[in-house]
C-alpha cells in the first residue's frame, strides 16, 4: 500500500477493508467480533467501511481478531541511536528539549560528572 500518495480517508477505507477481509477469512460474523471485542456491531460496521474510529475501537477489534501483534509492525518500539546510548550510559531518556547545542552541553556535563 503506497500510503504516501493516499488521502486520510483512503487509508481508513483500506484499513477497514483489510480488517473485514481478515474477519471473513476467520469465518467470523460482525456480531461475533463485536461481542468478543466488547464493541457494538454498528461501530465495527463503521470501522470496516472506512469511517473514522477511536483508537480504542481499533485495539479492541484487533484483539478480538487475534491480531493485536499487528501493532508492532505498525509502530515498532523505537530504539536509541548508538550515539545517544553512549551519551546516556544507561540512563533512560525521559524528554527532549532545548537546542542541540544545549543538549550536547548537558550531556558533556553529565559525562564529566559520571567519570
């Protein structure tokens, strides 16, 4: 799917279509998936037709279809670059802010204190 060239609406329609095809491949009715996911059948219909939905609805439907693992492919866990790892030396990054120069100065000060 070439999402760069697609509109938001077209992407929603494609996601809904894929969910519907997966549901049908599992031979599940909308009623079955809705009940298993704890959502209304109408909400599932809207999702499959490409109408806007909440993230909670999408997660519940993916869980009901046994495809919650698809979120890892959709948005994998971000990692730190080797340079960031060396600067942090085990500290977990909690926020970003300031200019690059000020971040570098803070990192240098932190490394000087750690030595």
